[in-house]
């Protein structure tokens, strides 16, 4: 995990100075999951790790079919969040594109190259976490 500035569990990331209504952890996580899927993130899973983790409330796990796709998902997600006034506290793994971790304080995003995702199997490691149904219901 990158060395980052000190922050509260729900803090960080929004330092644009704009007088925007703060977004809840859940709202931020759902928004990020939508953007990850929009940019072709595969099998996007949103895990509620509240009570299981002291450093985050939500994990988002998704994957791409190539390292270039993984990097593209991360780049576009960072751009979308910046437009919302949210900046990451740290990003790891961008150069290799095998496993990119984006730390937004209360929400941590893991974007994997597909074979690496199955190797580390974070969903099993965090099997006590509740899966959040974030997708909009079909019309």
C-alpha cells in the first residue's frame, strides 16, 4: 500500500475547494462501480467491508482482458472521479497493469488483469464481506 497522508476512515480525496455536497461512502462506491463497468471492467464486484476492515468501507474488484485494458479502466476511472472532485490518495501498479490498486480512502478499487485476479482471489479472502448489489434493475 502506498505511503499516504494521514486521513480519517471516511476522509480524503476531495480537496478541490468547491462547495460540493460530500458524497457518502456508499454513493462513492456505487458511482465508481458504475464507471468501472462503463469502461469495460469485467465482473465488477462491490464488497462492503465495514466492520471487517479498519482502513476502508468498500472494495471494488474488477478485471480486464489485457494489461492495456486494465490501465485504461484505471485512467478513465481516475478522470471521472477527478471531475467529481475526488482524487486518489494513492495509486499502485499502473506501470505493469497486472493489478492496479486505487485508494480513495473509504473506497479501494482493485483492477486486475484477469488471470491475476483469479490467482489472488480477493473475493474469497474477503468472503465475510457483504456483496452490494449496485447494478440498476432492468427496465
